[in-house]
């Protein structure tokens, strides 16, 4: 969970980077897992990222994330640039915590905001371009082994099911999603294309200004997975926060397909994948809330996931497929 750091600790964390004299710092209040601090120097602006859930043993995971983000930036897409230390490394450390320094991109976070369909379309196009950019890229390091948000490990999240008994969420509905994954979703995914994906192009990781996309942030959930799941994540954690979420979904998928066309297997499994993502929001966030930290953001994501899943079930697959 994000922490507060003194000016001296921040200065210490930035020592390996040649950034000039620090003039201003400010803690970002979005995000849960890590601490992100705005840095203004006499030369430029940047963001100091301190990994709160990793130790120096996990540096390979941070290298994986940062090298993917840097590649996307090199493809002239709206992702931060990763700065290297004087020794040429992506990652430094503060005590036993990995540290990174990235460029600051302007814009307002769109989480909890209603946005235009034109911005939704721009995000859809950018997501497809990111997937194409990373298609044959070999990142440094390795993706993390414990990854609750990777759809390939969806069944592993069942370990959090006992905590649902502490809520009024219908456990039978949730367990039916897991059964559906095993019987229908997982077999179909074998016919879907894959590559390195962001895996968390959600409203809380998107910046915009004047109705234009300025940044897609936080590659911490990046993973080698299915392109179609990139779309499922955006539908669940971007489009479904919009009042007219069906129109948002329709425009997002259309925009993505302007860059990468979907095959029939990918289209047929999308509804199930969106339900999987909503279920992950519920089960994982609820589980972490009761086992690690009663953080308000976890409860909020759990409740949002519950609302999304309810709407998806009421809509049904046939009506959902009309949107794509």
C-alpha cells in the first residue's frame, strides 16, 4: 500500500538518477499497491515510483514492467518514458524496495468521470496500437508469478471465495462464473491470439486533457496474455463506469478493430471474459480487503465489479454480442 516519505528519503531514492535539483514533490493519491510521487526539478518533471509490494528480490518483475512501458513510449504511444540510472539500469532501490523514475505526462485522471465517446474511441485505438507494438518484443526480466489479474490464472483466485461469506454477494453466482470459465471460456481461448498486453487499461490508469488522451499509465499488471482480454479489461473497468456503457462498449470495440480485427472465436468469448474480469474485481478485492488491508479503494472496486456483473447477466450474451 502507498506510503508517505520524507523529503530526505525521496532525495535518497533519486540519488542514482541524474535529474538535477529537486524543487517540489507531491504524493499522488490514486493507486493502491505502490507509491507514486510527483517530482519537479530545475530541469524537468518526473514521477518517482516506489514498489511497496516488491522487495529487491523482485527486481526482475520491475524490469519486465519498465522495459514494456519504455518500448511503448518508443513506439510514440502515450506512455511514460522510463529513465535509467547513471549505471544504465531501469531499477534502483530504497532500502529493500525497488524504485523507478519515469517521465511526467500531463492530464487529468478520468476515474469516476463521464467521458466522451470520442475519447473512448481514442483509447480503443491506442490499446490496439500498444498490443501491436509489443507483439514481437522481448522484454527484460520476467512477469510476476503471483498475478491475480491475469485471466490465465483466473481459477487461482478461487482461494478468496471464503471471504465472500462476509458479504451479501451471491456466492452461487460467482461459482457459476468459475464453472463457465472451465467449460467454455478456457477452451475457446486456445484459438485466440496472444502477446504482451497492458492488462489494466482501466479508467484509473488513463489521463486526458481537453477531451484528448494524454497518457496510459502503470504497466505493473502487464503480462503475456490474450489480445481479446485487453478489450475485456477496458469494457469492464472503463466503459462500464459510463452511464451509456453499451454505446461506450460498441465504440471501443469498433475503434480497436480499426487497428486489429477480431476473429470469430475472439468475438464469441468476449462476453465471458468481461464477466471474468468483473468477477476478479469482486473476489480478489474482497479477499484482499479482509485478509490484507481494509482499504476503501478495494471495497469500491469490489462494489463496482458486483454492479458490472449484475448488468452483464441481465443483458445476456446475445444482446452483448450485438454490441460488437
